[in-house]
């Protein structure tokens, strides 16, 4: 085994203990209080991490600290790539992390708001988010590896919708929408979110047996029941045949916590893999389009400004002034007649060109010529922006949504393929109808905008000239021209929009609703203040008088009294209800195959952060096997246990449960007397299908217990000679049967090294990048180790040369190598600093 010299200041002059030969490379590094220097591989955090996950494809590691911050670092030097601070809207308590298998999307769960966020790896921005019913305690993101001719043909045909549908326009960047996913130019953000066509699934686990499966990390395809306790680990096999679950369960209120293992049969997903893939792809397209429509509507709401309500508020104040004046001048018992007073005031101004003192004060002192001009410009700008968003974004998204729902309905009608998955053609038809109603309401809004722009333009042009005359300013000749048709148009506008409505004052605190567009953008259940006038409409009269067309499925329902927001929420609810059925049907098909009580948890284990404790789950894709690694602290602390089961629940495997203990491999290196020396496993993770990375603690009688990082090859555990199988007694916990479990004693020859000056406790590995990260027991320090480095002379000479260059001329860099063993030292931390920082940590 080859090691590398630490590159930080104050490297220990004593060469740390290490193995030899080809195996593991452990570069040391300095602990830097603020940030890591270039080349350093050990970092100290101010805040302890809540979870760590290394990227499956790239040289990155994601961390979530206790303050709710999500961090992305490079593995090589722990340089920070970006950080995502906690957000009051999304949440502040990050409890779980998971990478999409292609490494382009990071998912994290928030316990305080019960939300899941999908974040782009390139920049700290939310691409998608959804709510769940319980706080997330664990997340697992898997990818299907199975290939078939049916799947290949589907992958090739995925771009059909791209050929038939126009590309959705990017949302304007000048709106502060909550997600920037659709505001990028020259990139298809939807396809980035969807990722590869190959099916991948995000599995979420929470308290009280909460487990849900989301296709492509976006849309729920299964709600799993049958598991009790709080989820601490999940692993859905790559062939979709079974799901392994680790859960904590308490049988009674005063009883101890027990660690349970469940294996659930998910063979329906495997049997109908092509159909599940196609259906899930449609679901995620629909989910993405719903988000696009939602953000388009958000942009429309931001384009509408409060200044547009100024006319309503000024007219309401005008009525209140006139009422107060009327009460002072008239007898209290005399009936007030202010219903048409405002309308009469403006009509007199229109017909005779004279305004009452009250109206003149309203126009000249409160509204003002400058204010009227600004109001007119605001209305024109706002309405134009909303109109463009409706035409280019809202209608485009709705038409694409209609297309995908229609295709989904066609799939549902193929009952041989999709009926078993719960696709309901009638429910999808209801969703199509709801989208049609939404499109009708969007068209109605367009008509209101078009009408309002014409009305306001004529009204403001007339009122602007009238106010200029009141102030005795010069009126341009082109503005002074007004035909009888223009007068009639303004009179009709005043008649329709300037009717005083006392009942409106009780609802909205105003007497008038001159501005008609904003009511469509209000997210409330109340009816529209000024619904469209359908009297005299020949089509409406025809439908009203036709008994056959009233309930015709060919006509979309129309809701003239409701806002666009209301119809949108109604559409979302119907679509969610329609697409929820497959999740329920698939979830009910998942059933429990086996439930094993592993061990009773000790009090020391209960105090360990949930996301760092064993057991650890792994799926070997090549052999279709589930692995579970765990320790039993109270009965046999010197052993780790490896449980394995076939992903096909109808099949079994040999050596289903084995115990592994480590023989003495530090003999003659630290203490010649090794009779009482043994090793307990602090943490273990699968490095790859054939190797397990473990953190061991030497349990010797003397002081100075060492922490060791080692690679455990499974070939040394599962040897050809088959021993007697373990006889399961499922009525008992495994810790009560541990004496009957076959034990393998493993002697590690080369793939290990002692971790000096660090109370290592946890390990996170990335076999693809050949890197391991070791965390200290207080979760404040991390070291990065390169694995599987060739032991050749060139590498050694390069590292020695680099050490010489780094340490040359600087008294602080005290690097040394052991020429006798030809091994480079890996520790680069000051012993004094280590003692100061970690003196109070439990061993």
C-alpha cells in the first residue's frame, strides 16, 4: 500500500503506521480552521454536518449542516463549489440528501416544512419541489439497469412530443419567480430536470412507516404501506424486484428501541417495467408542465401592479367625501341618493365640459395630470405584459399539457398493459376536461384585457384633455378632436364601470371595480367582482336552451364567476387525483416478504446522529443481491454482521448471514503484546460490489487506542467452503442468536492504515471516484483519502519532489518520509492542535 505525504503545515515528523503493497492511498492534510489550503485534504467545520453524500459521477460531495445550509465541495481539495443557505419559505432543517444517478441533480429533504427540493448541481437553485406527508428521514435514488428491446424502442421514440409540440418559451428573467428552471436561454431546462429516459426512482422514508417512490424524482408512482417504525435506510434494487428497509421500532411505550429489517416485494414494477417507464415519463412531463403554468401565472401576478387599483380607491374616497358633505348639509332622516352620483358627475363633465368642485378637487389635487398620465402608462405596460404571458406561455403550456394527457388516456385505454398499474381512463378524461376549462378561462382573460385596454385608452385620453382644460393648459389639436362615436364609447364605459356598488364595499372596502383584470389573478375562492356580461350572447343562449348540449362531454365546462387562479387550482386538484390512483394501486401491490428484528439499540447508539449510524444497505446489481451491514454493540462489539438476500424474493442465497471479526494486523507495530487486542467496527460502507470500507477502533488494554481505515474484500468473507447455514428463528432478535451465527476471521494484509491525530468515527465512500471521506466523532473534521493507487516508483518520486518543494525554505512545513519502508507519511496536523480541539471527545 502506498501513502502520500501530507501537505499541510506542521506535519508530524514520525511516519504514521501503514500497510504496504498495492492497496489504499491515504493522503494526509492539514486541519484549517477557516478554509483548506490548496492540496489540503483535511478540513475543520464550524458547524457539524447533518448528512454527507458523494456524487456518483463527479468529484463532488454534498453536505448539510445543522444550520440548514446545503454545501457542495470538491473531493480533491475540499474547495467549496457553492452553498445554499436556509430559506424560510422552503425550510431550514435538512434531514436527508440523495444524488440522482447521473450526478446532475441533488435532492434534499426538509423536516420543518415537509418538502423535498431538487437542486441543480451547476448552481444553487431549486429546479423542482414538492410536499410530502411526513418529515423525511432517509432518501435513496436508484436507476434501473435492465435492458430490453421494448425499452430501447421507447427510448428512441421519446422525442416524438418534441417534434409535434413547439418548444416552450423561456419565462422572462425580470420576474422574481421562486424557481429559475424555465428562465434559461439556449438550454432545455425541462429535459435537464427529466434527465435520461432510463427510469430512475427517488425513494423517500420517514416516521411511522412513511415510504413513497417518485419516478425521476418528481412524480409519485407508489405509496408503500406495511412497514412500521421510523425509516433509517432504504434500498430499491436496480431490477425493481424488491425494496430493503431499515427501521427503528418500539413495541411498547416503555420498551427498548429495536432495529428492524424489512424486505418488500415490488415485483409489479419489475414485471411492467416498460409500461411503468412510459407512464412515469408522462407523469413527469405533466408535473413539469404544471409547474411551468404555475410560474407563468406567478409572472402574470407580478406584472399586475397595485397602482392599477388607484382609480378605484380615488373614486371610493370621492364617494365618502360627498357622503360626509351630504350629511352636514341635509337632514339626517332624509334618504341619501349617491347611487349614480359619481356616474352623473363624470357624465356632466363629458356632456357639458364642466365639473363640480368636488370632482375637480378629486381630479386636480388627488389624481393630478401627472398621476393620470403615469396611471395610463402603467395600465398599458402591465396589460401588455400579461397579455404576452397568456398567449406565449400560459396557452403553450396548457396545449402541451393537453397533448400529454391525451396520450396518457390512450395508454389507459390499452387495458392489457396499463390497467394493472391503476391508470383510469375516466379520471384522465376529467383531467382533460379541467385543462379545457382552464384554457377557456385564459381566453376569457385575453378578451377582458383587450377590452380594458381599449376602454382605458379612450377614457384616459378624454379625461386627460378635460384636466388640461381645467388647469388652463394648452391642448394639442390632435388630442382635442373627439367624434360623436368617441363620446358614445366613453359614455358606455362610464355606464358600465362607474356604477356605485355598496355591497362591494362590504366585501372589498371599495365602491367601484373599474380595473377588471386583477380579479382574475387573485388566488381566492370568492366569485369575480365583475364577471363578464353574457347577456345577449347567442352561443350562451343556444347552450342554455339546448338540453342535449348542456351535459355534452364534447364541451368544456365554463366558470364565468371564477378567477383564473381558482380554475387553475381546480385543474391541479383533478390532475393530482387522476394521477394518484396508480401510486395507490402500485403501493398496495407491494407486500412484506420478511421482517427481521436485528438487535436492541443501546443508549449510546440512540444518542448517535441518525444519518451516521449503521446498518448500511447496498444493492449488488451484477448478482442481484441486497446486503445489510450492521453491528451488535452489546453482545459482540468485535464483529460486524453481513446479511444478504436475493432481490428476487422467491430465491435464496448461500451464507445469508455471516459475522466477520478482524484478526490482529497491528502486531509488532505498536505493541508487541497483542493477546488482548481486538477491533470493533465504528462504521462501514460498501466501496464497490466486492469491497467494504470500514473504520475500526483498536480495543487494547493499554492507552492510545488507534483508529484504522481499512478495505475488507468480500472474497475473504465468502470463501468456497460452505459452512453450516444459520437457522433463522424470526420470533427472536438476532442479537439473541448471535452465538449461532457463523464467524469469519479476516486478517487484513495490506489495505489498511492507522488514522493518527484523529478520532475517526464515520466514513463516506465513492468507489467510482476511488475516494473515501472520514469524519471525526464530533462531526467537525473530515479527511479525504484516495483509494486504489498504484505503488510504483514514479508516484513516490513525484510525491517526494512535491514535498521537498512545499517544505523548502519554510520552517513550518516539517515533512518527512520513511526511506526504510518506502512509504510517505499521511498525517499533516499539529499534535498540539489536535489535542486542543478534540480533547473532550468520546473515544
